[in-house]
C-alpha cells in the first residue's frame, strides 16, 4: 500500500531507509537565535555551537500549523502515517494530533493516523523501518496502524551517556551533583520508560564497565535476536559507535543492523559520544 510517511526532528533515520519521509523540524534556540533541526542546523554545526557558547540550546516542538502545512502537501487520496517523538518528552505528538483533527474537519474522508512511539532517535527510526516493512508486505493501513501500536509496547530504547556536560549545561543535572559524578567518573545508563519518558536505569563508575553493562543488558530485554533489527545512533562519534555496534553484533547476531548519527535535538541531551540503541523484544 502506498502510505505517506511523516515524522519529526526527534527521529534519527539511517540513510538506508530514509527515502520518501517528510520530516517536520523541531526548533532549537542558541543565544536568542532560532534554528530548525535538519534545515538551519546540522549535527556538526550543533556541536560547534555548543563548544563555542559553552551552552546547549533550548528546544521547542513543531507547532500544529507546522504539521498542518506538512499534511497539506500530501496526496489526499492516499493514507498518511505520522510517526512521532514520545508524548512524554514533548508536545510534538499532541501538536501533530491537533493538525490531524484540523485536516479531518476540512477533509473528513482522509485517512490519517499519528503514532506515539514512546521513544526518540533510533526508536522512532525503528518504528519507521517496521512501517516500511509492513508496507512492502501489503498490509492494509488499519493493520499497519494496529501493528505499530503493538510494536511500540514491545520496543526497548537504551542510552549510554559518556559525558554529562550537556545535562549540566542544560540544567537537567544539578551542577554540584554533576561535578561530583564527573570527578568519580560516573556514567549513566538510561532507558525509555513504559510511558515513553527517559529515566536513569543504572549509574556505573568507569567507561569500560559502563560500556560492558550497556552491552550486557541486552540480555535483560531480548532473546532470539536472529530475526530482529537493531538500530544505533551515536553523538558525533562514528568510529566509536561502529566499534560498539560491532561488539554487540559479535555477541548478538541481529538479522539487520543500522548506524546513524543523532541529530541536533537528541545530541542536546546525549552529549558527545552518547549512544542509543533500539530493538524489539519479541
């Protein structure tokens, strides 16, 4: 089925399956200057600005009108699937719903669905990948929507932060506690919660130990990986990300694997050399 896909700037999509997707940017503000993710600012420019200004930007969701304008560019005779950043992390999902309802009030015969991925970055990308696979299998629009809603509940998204600098600069981690954690070489493992928020799962001292645990914990979530896909994103650390993904694949022979860079939005939180992985559990 020829379904039109829309997502937002919270998705980090590998090039292998990034075609034919409309991306609605989020907004980042550095020093009172606003940028649209993926349009006015790319990842390298983002990292350069963080180093220059010694601050991370504030972020804001696309407006309902941003989504409305994106929907107006689609073919009204074909279904539209909007795959959104977690509702627990942003008003992006709610704004996409508002735009959907506005369009349907004007064109009630249209088919439009919005999926709350309860994730971000490669988690959103994994749901997009699954949507494309089911489109190839000629699932109906209704069946794809139902299937993706089930897969959202079956997905794990795990994070490893090598640096706490962005969290401290952004005020998301108390400066004193953050300084102590840096002094003690504490690394954070995080995960997407059932509601789609991001929560600390473990605090581990040392880079080697935290990386080992980051990989080991895959066993806590999934078995029989041979028929599953894993997507990893890295924050300005391609070689490091590839080496970690290789270690994962040596131990867990996933059917398919993809690696890409976190965009400016996710890099705001991940910091330099942050890693994110997503996969389905069953």
